[in-house]
C-alpha cells in the first residue's frame, strides 16, 4: 500500500511540476479578482481547484497504471490527426492508444498555450509514456511519419497479423478475428472448414499508409491489390485450364511454400497439376506445416496421420483453400507450368528440388539428399 501511495504522490508531483506555468496563470487570474471576492467565494473556488487538481492526479496515475502497463517503452504507436480535430478529441485518442495516461494535462496545455490551430494533420509515430509537452511538440512541428509495411511472399494470415502487430498497426487477435470472415470478392469461396476466409488473397507487397490503420482497412487495401494484379489475361488463362481463381490461388500457395528458387516453381506446379489429373494425392508437406503450431524442418510419419481436410497425404485433391499468400511468380507458375513427366520431388538441405518420374527413383533421391 505504501508503494502505491508513493507512486501516486510522485505522479501528482510530476503533474504539478509539468504544469507549474499553467497553475501560475490560474493563480494570477484569481489574484486579479481577489479584491471583489468574499471569503465564501474564495472557499468555493479553493475547494473546486483542489478537487480538479486531485482528480487530475488520480486520472493521471490510474491511466498510467491501467492503460499502458503492458506496453514496452519503445513500442511505436501510430496516431492519425485529421482536419477539424480539437484538443479534446485528440486527447481521447492519445489515451485510447496508450500514448498518454490522461488527456487532461494535454488538454490544459493546448488551451492555455493556444496552439491548437497550429496542429499539422497526418500520421504520427508516438510512444507510450510520452509527456504532454512531447506530444504537443510533435503536433505543432508537423513531425509526421511515413508508415510503410512489407508482407513477404508466402506469409499466411497468422504471420501477417503478427507482422502488423509488431509494427504497431493493429491488434493481432482482432486482425485474426476479422480475417475469418473477410471475403470481399465472389471468387473467394466460403467453406466451413477454411480457417481464414481471406487466406491467400491478401497480396504480399510493400504498402504505405496515409491514415490510421484498422484490420478492415489493411485487408481491403491488400485484397484490392491482389484483385488488380489478377489481370483479364490471367483470369482467361485460368478459365482455359478449367481452373477457378480459388483453385489457382490454392495451388499457387502450395507452390509458393514448396519452392525456394525461381526455377523450381513451374516444375512443382506441373507435378501438382499432373497428380490432380491422375487422381494421386498431392502429399505436400506444406499442408501439414499449415496444421502445426510451429514449423518443423522435417515432418514426421505421425504428422501425415493428422486428421484434417488440409492433410494432402490423407485426402486427394486440393486442400480446402490456400495456405499462404502467393506472389505473382507462383501464380504464373500454376497458369504456365513446365512441360515435364515428373510426379515426385524432394528438396535438399539447401532448398534445391530434385525430381523423378517414379516412386523408386524418388526414394533413392530422398536417401541421397536428406
């Protein structure tokens, strides 16, 4: 209890120190009208000022402990300031995002310094535990940030959510919840066994944000990028191959995860397409990795027994949907595969694939390279 009291006292002392100039201004105003005030009025004003000061200190201390306790000091918090926003609205947003523990010191400084009209709009990179002075300095100087993020080819929804959360752009769990049902285009098939509806359809690329991000706004931007890149020529080619867009992206996601090198993509795509035509199971280790909590260097026989429609060792045909976001090279590899007779492939420890047309040769290659 003593430690809490000391912490509360320290917070109050810091607040009073930070706002001494403002308090001096209030005191000066009171002195100007002191001659016209009775002792009763003085008592009322004194009590009111005391209540405000104590309340502000309490808000500051409580906000600091409850709002930002779980945030690291160097965490970047992006906050968007839009035209027409006042001190009260900006203060609320800063508290909501964990930049400030209480909006009142910020609000008071804005009102007494009359700098609200000098605020520059845009996206700002803030941090937890900033002081009102530090925030004001950024807003007046227009110290805005260019917010960029990159999603590599082959990232799945879970990896995208974590990358965005690490960048301070979204809440990871909220992004995952929204991704379960986000399917903005008709070619994104809805199936009950699919984990995330938009898996595979958020295009891997570098993006730039000019306003505050939400899971929905980021997914919309990435899905629109994907849709734009899926040109009429590519859509026509899919139709020519008797493949739906959903099937193309599902296959491309497997190719993306299997191929480390550019030259392997069209060959692996051809192996998968030939296996589908012959009714052979795809037996792609990448679909097993999708089911695991963490990736493995090598899957085991036990892993091939996992009961799931994504297990392409146990189930023929394609998995229910994509397992990652493929890049354009993987998509084009499916639409324009190599012309070979291969039915098997195995990757060596450096990621290079070795191919064979029959199981006996495949087993020999496995023994050699693994």
